[in-house]
C-alpha cells in the first residue's frame, strides 16, 4: 500500500513516468484479480466435490466445512483485490485531473462548443 501511495503522489506531480507506473500498478492488480478469480473457481470445485463425497458417505462433514472456509477466504481475497483495483483506477483518474463531481461535468453549451471545436 505504501508503494501505491508513493505512485499516487508521483502521478499527482504530473510526470508521464508516474502515470506509466500507476498504469503498471493497475495492470498488476488486474492480473492478481484474475488469479484470485481462478482460485475462487478452484475452491468452488473443491467444495462441490467435498459435498458430493459427503452425500455419498465417502467423507465426514469436516471436509465440507474446511472447503467452505477455504472458499470464503478466496472470495474475500478476490473482493479485496477488486476493491484495490477500483480505488487505484479512481486515484489515477483524479491524478490525471479528472473528478467525480457533477459540477465538473460539461454544461450543454460548453459541450456543443467542444463538439464544434474539439481542440483545447
């Protein structure tokens, strides 16, 4: 998290290298998020197999409970990564000068002016 805050400070300073670093962070978080989703899918399959074995009498319910616990842990990790990725996206947009306030949206007249003359 400290590295992310440092990248955010650099991006706010406005350098292209900082924006590239922040974009790289987003790519890494995206890759981690995909891996976490794969881990959730694996844990779900494990839980389904444990449930099937329990229903067939091949194992005790402890195996099912352990599989449920592992699935929950993987789901929490995946959600945490998704949250970090979304926060990093918002911070990058803000660092590049964007915002989320309705006051920052273009008005009807300025929007038409932009369409007629898109150069800044």
